[in-house]
C-alpha cells in the first residue's frame, strides 16, 4: 500500500497556523455509537450549543456528498472534509466508508479526516488509509481500565454491552492497536482527551505518555462540558488554570493542540465560526466542476 503524506499545513485542527486560513466541513452521516461515555448525549440539537455530537439532522451519504460539493463551491477556503458523528463514524462503517469513497472521487484534492473512539479502528484502519484519509482523531480518556470504568457507561463490540473495567480494557486495547496501525500506514493521529475533574484529571500525563508511545502526533485536552441528563451533568468543567497546567504537563511529552473549539458534527467554515451545513441548504446546486474550479 502507498504510504500517505498527510498535509497538516492545510488542516485547521492539526496546525495552529492553518486555522486562520483554512476551514473545514463536518458531514453528519454516522448515527450509531458503540461506546456510551458518561458525559455524552447526542439526542438533541441546540441552536446555541457547539459541542461534539450535536447536529441539526442526519444526512445520507448522497446528501452528505452533495453538501460537501455545495460547501467547497461557495467557500473556497475549505480544505478539509471530516466525519465526526453524531455517533461514532466506525460504528456506522458502511455509511462512513461509502461517503469517504465518493468524496475522494469527487474532491481528489480535498483533505479527508475522521474522528472516532477507536473501538472499531483496527478493523477499518487499512480501508481509511486506502481512501486517503490522512488525519484521524481518536478520543482516549483513560489508559487505566479502573479509571476508564468511571468514564464509560458501556462498550459494545457487537456481542452485547460490556461494562466496568472489562469494557474499558477492551476499548483501550483497540485504541492502541488502531493507532499503531494508522501510524504504520502514514496517517497523522491526534488524540482527544476529555478532562473530567476528579475522574481522569490526575491521569492526563499518563494518557500523554501512553499515546506518545503508540506514535500519536498530537494531543488535544478538552475540558468537560457538563450536559443535562448525563452522569457528569453535575460535575463542574475544569477551569482555565487546571487546563493550562495539564496541557503544560502533557506538552512536555507530546505536542498539544490549544485552539480547539469543540466543533459540532455539522460544523462549517473556520474554527470558531458558528457556521453549520444548514447554512448552505438554500445555495444553488453544486457540481464537481464547481469544486474543480478551486483545484479540489
């Protein structure tokens, strides 16, 4: 297989310089999830909220590709098309891979990326690399199953839900295997870690050490956003001082992303903008020729 040469200089999430010049679009095609995190609720969309997992609606692969074509035709600064939910893209692997395959054909110059919890990553790492997905984000919230048991409600590998340390250990095993495989294929890997005070906040350095040993390129420590109805709804978000300290400690081990805006699953435009795919729903139909005009 041809080893990829990912271009992070055009990826706003992987380069602190790129986010000022390049934008991204997220396509919400994957509804299902195989891990239930204690802080996550994807069941609703709030117009005033920007967080992972939230989308106005689910798109079919065909609708998603059309939306991507519309987006790049009307926003030539877009450099990345990603799939980050609203569930886990690899829990809905057929929909995700079909979308990516069509995108690769329609937009050969576009960067493709994906965000996953990593449970199914070993099964699909080769397929992602073959499609030219050069950037993958894996969310790793614990590298000790005892701590992971406090983060995850359950893990489902297709044979039923596994809870506690057993579920957390299974997820960790798959995450390590998947990241190591991606790195042998030349894919650039970012690790997201949701910092939960009193649960994994004293564990961030250990996570950084572990994922660096797997070969990960970048780490993004994200403060918990308490969501009503979840197990951590009453847990306060870590403050700026804690996040600064944790990023500094982890940064001595692996480079840190410090400009994350916790994008929705239907985000559109520059990081920090509140653009969404529905913003272009009334735009004229796009064609591949439109995209090719911008070298995509």
